[in-house]
C-alpha cells in the first residue's frame, strides 16, 4: 500500500470521525463530502495499474475522484 493511498484512507477516517462529532449540519455535510472524495481518490489509486510516480498518481486519482462526483457545468 503506497503512502498516498494510506493518507487518503486516513483523511477519510478523520473526516468521518469529525462528522460524527459535529453539531452543525453544514460542517457535518462538508466533512462527509470530503470523506467521500477521499474514498474515491483512494479507490482510484487502488485501481491504477502501474503507478506513474507517487505525486502524479495521487494528483491523477484526486482529479478522477473529483470529476466523478461533481456535476458538469456544461449544458
């Protein structure tokens, strides 16, 4: 397991823990969204065949995760 994958999984856990403790709906919703984005980024890293380099792989995984979860602004 590479460092970026572990970090995204750690951030996902932290966000979920903080969301559970949050008393504000907006903060809880935002933390859950960040946790979801981290999960998607981790899954994208796991799905990559050969890594393209540590930083480039993490950036690519995050791009994939963010584009998969954001609605398109094009009509």
